[in-house]
C-alpha cells in the first residue's frame, strides 16, 4: 500500500510545494463539493467507479444506501437554505443515485 508521505512527495515533485500540492489535491470545500464527494462515494459503493485505492469495482449496496440516505437527510435539513444551483445539484444527484441503486440491486 502506498503511504501518504510517498503520495505527497510524488505530487510535490510534480506540482511544487506541499501547500500547492494539497490545494491541487483538495479543492475548496463547500456544500456543492461536499455533495459531489458523497455522490462519488456512493458511485464507488454501487460499483460504478473503481475504488480509488484498490482500483477494483466492487458493490456494497448497504453502504451505498446509507450514503444516499445521508444526502436525503442533508436535502431535508437544508430545505429553504440552498441557492438554486445547490438545489438542482442535490436533486440531480439524488435522482441519478436512486436510478443507479435500483439497477445495481436488480
């Protein structure tokens, strides 16, 4: 398994300073990027994307369902506080994940 320090060193060699590497690896965190991160995690659990560490596509439906439920809870708890772009994003993510979940479960 590759160590985090090895990854940082490789990125630092390619990108520059460690701070620049971390900015490159981790974009600004806001509600939209948080939703996209959760969505990506669900896609990995649905076997739609490879696991970033093992590079294998595996299905874990209980974890996918839990991640989708977390996004649904976020939608409910942020109702009335999202801008139109965030509302479209969360609705689109949930629609897409629900469809993919049903396909994976059948």
